């Protein structure tokens, strides 16, 4: 895999090392036997996952790291957002990325050389691949990062609009990239992820004039399922709104520090 080193357990990391906990409810993760047996299996899976998530969170906090779980559908622009984020913040924060994909190192390669440590996780398992990262996977990926040197770890989850939101991986906050090309109805039809996140990056707003859509409607639909999340309209391609996102991350990395009021602008439907 070129610049990335693969471990025996399937994790991969690059050698280019340039320069508050939370709880959530688990939804229905289908695919198991029906009735009481299915419930017992699910409870066992989530209990084991949450136990490992607590270990991950302890590792982050012991090393003074803030961890962010970045989620989205495939094709939302998540990796493009992350690449721009590394370019903007690598000079002031020591960054680590856990890059989750079912197969290939394509996204990890896009992030390589941008000043972050990168640990790649491929979830392919012979049966199509896991549709999300879980806490044990992230725990293995941490072996590929020099934690003592990091300020922020961004976990780019597998592209999927539902499953990643159901698994705590030890993060301190969840973010999602929601592209306007996905349609304004997605928060209402697939509310699980929207309901779970702390911030929604409403991406590809530069396409709005060409798609004849109303950004305010997207914002309203997110608000219906999550009244408290920050909603940041952005274009990762043009850079519109990205400074607000970078400032959100700066505040996230310094939760106990006084922050100037203009560092974070809560976007509203009329902006």
C-alpha cells in the first residue's frame, strides 16, 4: 500500500509524521437472529463496543487529545473537507487521522503529506466489509499513531448515513458532512446520524444556484430532528464558510479556554 504500513491485524499507518465524554442510545443494527436471542446478541455487541470505547477515550484524555468522529454518506465531500482542514490547521495543531474505508488507501493517499499522522483502517472482511468503524477497530488503529505528540484526532468513518452513528468509538464529539446534492429530505428520512451529531457541515453550497434548492429548507429539516447542533453551510471546493468550521475545531480543542465570541458563528437559515 505504498506510503502506508500495514499491520498484521489489518490496520495501516503512514510514516509521514510531519509537522468530554458522552453517551448516546444505540439504534437497531439489523442482521441478527430474531426475538430474545437477537436482543442478547445486540446487547453483547454494544456492551463490548462501549467498554472498548471507554478505553479509547481514556487513551485520548491521558494524552491530552480531543477526538472527533467525522461521518457522512459516501460522496458528501467528507475527505475533501478533511484535506482542507489539515491544510488550514496543521501549522497550529498536531493532528492525527484515522481513515476508515471498506477498501483501498485512496482517501488516505489524498490526506498524505498534509502534516498529519495517518492510520488507515480497511474494514473489508470477505463479506462486503463493515459499514462503520467500531471501538475495537479504532483501538487497533491507535497503535499507528504517536498519541503523546497529538492535539486532535479526527476519525473519518466509513461512508454510510446510518450505521456509523450507532457505535461510540471513544470520541468527544460527532460531526457530519451533509451535501445539498443528497436532497433536503435526508434528515427526516434518515434521522439517526443527524440526531446524534454536535455539528452538521452543510457542504457543496456553491451548487445551490444550479440545483434550484433552498438552503433554509435543509437547515429547517436538520433542526426538526436536532434542535441544538451547530449547522455550518460550507463549500469545501470554494472555501466558503470553511473558516467558521476551522474556528469550531479550535474551540473544540480548547473547551476550557475563553474564546472570543466571533470565533464561532452559529449559522442560521437566513445566512
